[in-house]
C-alpha cells in the first residue's frame, strides 16, 4: 500500500508577512540659527552697508561744508579716535534704556492684563491711558526730573513712560484674541481662573506681547536720550547736545550711529528671546 505524497510546501502554514516598521518621525529641535536666519542677517548687513556707501558718495559728490554734513567715514574716524569717550557714554544710555524697558514691560503687561480682566478698570483707565499717551514725552521729561532729580532715575522713568504704552495695548489685544474653542475647553475641564490665565490666555498672548516688546525696546533707547537732552551730564544724548553746541558734526553723527546700533542690537535680542520662548509661532508660518 503506497502512501500518497503530500505537498509539503502547500501544507506549510502561511507565515505572517514581516511588519512594516513605521517611518521614524524626526524629533530634532528646530534650529534657532538656520539658513534663513543667516540670509536675513546678511541682507540686513548689506542694506546698512549700502546706506553708508550712498551717504558717503553724496558727501563726496556734493562736497557740503563740514558744519552742514559729514560722511560716515568721518563719523567712524571719530569713534576710532575717542573710543573710551563714546563707550563710557554709551554704557550710561544703555543702562537707562534697559531699566526703563524693564519697568515699562512689567507695568505694561500688568496694566494690559488688568484692562482685559476687569471691565471696570477698562472703562476708567483705558481712556486715561490714551490721553496720557498723546502727550509728547519731551513735555513729561521735566516733570520726572522734578520728581526724581537729575540722576539716573529720571532718565529711566522717561524711557519707561515711552516704552510702556505699546506693551499695554499688545498685552490687552493678545489676551482678548484667545479663541472661543480654548475658552470652552477650559470651561469643560473646570479649570480655575488662575490656571486658565497662566496655562491658556497668557501663553496665547505671548507672541503679541513680544511684538510689543520689540517696539518698546527701541522706544526706550529714544526715551533715555530724551531724558539726557533735558537734564544730562553724560550719555549719548549729552554727547549730541555738546557736539551741537560746538558744531562738531563728526561727533554728532558718531553718536547717531552708536544709538542706531544699540537700538538695532536690542531689537534683535528681544526678537531672539521671542523665538526661543515662543517656538510655536515660527512653526505656524
């Protein structure tokens, strides 16, 4: 009796196909200094350099008297000739601007939050803030000097007064623009008012707050100079006044260049801090 042959290949149970490995998701952190950042910085440097070249060419072509206009070469020569003089006065103005910006930021964010969370405060305080903001800050500077004297404090408070208002408006607008979906989510999860403010509303308002801060930091530098114009014995504002009285345009334009460099550097530092603390804003673009 013969045993029938069995097809072993057909009888073998089918083997499971190997599982496909899911594609690995890149978890690399976004680079803060990517190619786009360097391209943007290069364009900014090229633009500033081009402005200096055009300025110098106009001076060379039209050859105005030195008491009317000097070129950037003369201004930079003045900086190189007296570096300690400009460095000392720059440090004074920088301190005043940073102190005013810090005060203006703290008070501006607190005041903007108060306007958002209290209808009573908003109805009384908002019109008053708008009215105060329309007053030229040069007119307020003598008042701060009467209150705080001729020293560092008065210039810092002038810088604070100028830097304050953009942060109030941007904080208020940022808190007021939280989507209804997030508000409803907080209500469904029975979040307390404190958690709702710190975990949702303030986080959502951060991009708007940093936008206001970038405006305020430049204004704070100008506010410090305004205070030095009124009552200053040092600082870049004093350098400009002294150069004006002596018709020393190279010193005056050198101070202008340093002021512009300070304001630009502080602006980019605040922008960098915003990119670091608010990374989701960059991914949304």
